[in-house]
C-alpha cells in the first residue's frame, strides 16, 4: 500500500529504479542535486536541471511545466553520492507557492507501482522548496519528505546545499527553464528539404500557446496493481481513501493559509490610524478579502475536481465489489454462494469526511482479524437515542458483522459463539439462532460465561503451544481448526474477576490462535473496574451503531466519520444469507 508521508517522515525504497512525479497547479522548475554524506553539492554539474537534464543515474524534464516525471536509477550513481535532493522552484520573479494549491509528489518504481506520496502543504512566501530527499542508509536507500521552503528563492536554496556560485547556477537554471518552456511549446519548423518556408522568428519572442484542458480518464473497476481482481479492488479502494485524504488535506491547508493571511492583512490595514479615515482602509480590507476568496476558490475548485473523479470511480467500483467488500444492498448477495477461499479483507462499514459527505469509502480490514472489534453501545454527544434502543442497534451491527464473516469464509473454516449473560439480546440474535448459524445456543448466566471462556482459553493455550513448538500436526485427532468469533453482549454483565482475566487473554492472544473477539458494550458500564480494563479497550477496534467521527487516518490525521454496514430495513437478505450458511454447514458434514 502506498504511504502518504507528512513533513519529516521517511520510508524505505524497495527498488533503486524509480520515477518521481510532480504535480502542481502552475508550471514549476524541477531539479535534482547530488550531494555527499552531508548533503553538500560540490560543484555546478552536480545538479540535473532543465539546461543539463541528464546526469549518471538521474534525468529531469527539459522545461517548466505543471506535470513532471523525474527518472532515477540509484544503482547507477557514484559511490560518492549519498543524497539526491529533489527541488522545485517557481520561474516568475514575484511568484510564491502560497498563492497556489500545494504541489504533490509521488515516488513510484519502474513499473509504476506507487511507493510514497507527499503533499507540500503549508507554504507561503517561498518560491523554491526542497520537496524530497533520497539518501543512503545501511546499504539501502530511503526517501524523506522535506518540504523546506525558501522565501529568498532558488539562490538561497542552492547556497544552503553548499553549492559554490549558487547565484550564477540559479540564474542559469531559470534561463534554461524559460527557454526550454518556449521551445517545447513552439511548433516544429519545416526545413528547406521538406519543401516549406523557413521561419526565422526568434523563439524567445513567441508567446507560448494556452494549455488545453485534458479530459479526465474514465475510471475502471480493478484499475490497481494486484494478482487477482479481489486484490486489485482492495488496493483501488484504499487508493481512493488515500486520494480523498490527500485532497482534503490540501483544501484544509489552503483554508488555514488563506485565513491566516486574511487576518494578518486586516490587522495591518487597521494598524495604521491613517487608514481608518477615508476609503484607504476599506480598499485594503476589500483587497485582502478578494485575495482570500480567490485562493479559496482555486483550492475548492481543485478539491471539487478530485471529488468528482473519486465519485465517478466509486460509482463503477461499488457494483464490482465481491460479497466480502460489498454493501448489504448489493445484488451480489442475492446469488451468494459459499466461497472456496478466505477473502483478503472484509467490509466493516463506510468512511467519509465533512468536505465530501456524499462520497462513502468502504472501510476494509484484512483477514484474519488482527484486532478484536468493539461495537460501542454507549451514548455519544451527537446521539440522542435512548439507552435501550442504542444497545439494540449496537447488537444489530454485531450480528451483521458476524453474518458477513460466516458468509465469506469457506464452509467449516469459521464459526460463531455468543455470550448473552442476561438474555437481553434475544431479539437481534434471533437471525443467528433461528437459522442454526451458531455452533450452539448463547451462553447464559455467570456459569455459562465461565464455561465458554474456559473452553476458548484452553483452545488458545493448546494452539499456542503447538505453534511455539513447531508441531501443529501434533494437535489432537478431530481438533476443529476453524477460526472462532466470540460475540459478547452486554459486557461486563455476568463477568467476575476470573472471567475478565480470561477475556483480556483472548483479546491479546486469541487472534494468533484463531480466536477473535466481538464485544458489544458501553464502556461506562465497566466504570467500577477503573483503569483495569483500559488495555482491553485500547486493543479493540471501536465501531459505532450510528455515524461518529472517531477514526483518524495515519497520514494526515483526519477525523473520519464511520457508518456501520447494515442490511436494508425490512429486507430478508440477512436471513437468506444465514440460511445458506447453515444449509452449507449441514451438507458439508
């Protein structure tokens, strides 16, 4: 999966043949400086730029443009080169990155598989910036997201790299960039041998043609790397998630910058007493707000383009998803058959952001589940549902998850056990009990809780010993190797201290031994245990029966709103799927 870096983060490079893609709203100059262990560039020909685009192992574009592709073969670099610094510069004398949308960089391998992305957010008056740094580390190569800008421009950046004659080199780079852009845009000339007239017009004096808008590519389901269609769809869904995170980060960064600049310029207008009299102050405030609106308009337009493309992609991807990834209202469930292989992942629900509330991204998690799940039946500030109704909704979410896991595993490779100490979940659990999809009736009372937990604890201990000793074939004859899901309703009712200890053991050690936990609980109900259960809550993935913005992505820290995946109200799809699970189990005996 591609990593979305933030400033200062690094990531290993699995290949030495790379391409670095640069995308900006306006034309930029792109260059690569080859440095020693300290990152210092010893001489001018240690920089690949538009005027000298090729160095051993490095090739950069020959003109300023909004889209660039820089090629690197790190294996071809001299042993004296320890760092490759990728830098961007704006060609205009008064240009600055803060007046445009944040540039984006993507590092791919030679086959086009994306490795990392980095959005250069937070720039203001800078006209030159160090975007990325490729550097040697312990016999390999890594990439670091830098994002260091220079308000003094390219000369200051090159001087910071230790380059002698930084000003002359910067001027040469700007001149080569301007000339390269014009020559690249100029139409080919017909020579005498071709029978056409010779055009003696000076190329620098020609106005470059206006760029024509390029049509957006039509999205295709499964248009992502992978060995199978299922893997390609999984990678495509997570690529959509990352694209939306990056686009929203750029929009929010532009909003923060535009707001801060507006506040600063308004303060400056009000700081001069003379500006408060007459129309000078009003004109300054009006100009400041106009600049703010212009910047936000461009940022919003870029985000709207990204959102339109992602929405179009979602419209073709969603109908193509297999049952493990699909919504409950998808037609694939009507003709569902028990699979012969375990899927790569399973859908827990949907995620969305406030800037794009209409676009839902499936929340997929890998199988087997590495962490237990906790459906929170407690109240939240934005939810006014009464306690009994919220507990019922939480259990319905858990039942839908259990049903999905049963339906997408091959017959005999997954089973569900239920603990319902007070029998409070009889209604929602009916879908599982009526069809015979459970391994047995729900455990009731303190004795039932203790018996169920003791059985699973012994199972986990036995499997751990077999795996630790490298003797899984020594498991008892007839040992059921199917993975187990333990669903616990109304936790911690019916649990004593011994049962709590066993539950924590199953949460920590169970997944590696094929036992997974699905808890339906209100954390406030366990308040009497104080911090004793804090490790348990932290070890589980928290889900909610109603939309709640509690998921944070690891790239930019957005608060994503989670919505559970539930069957359509009044529909029979859940009952039909569970009936097929039970029938297939009986047939397979």
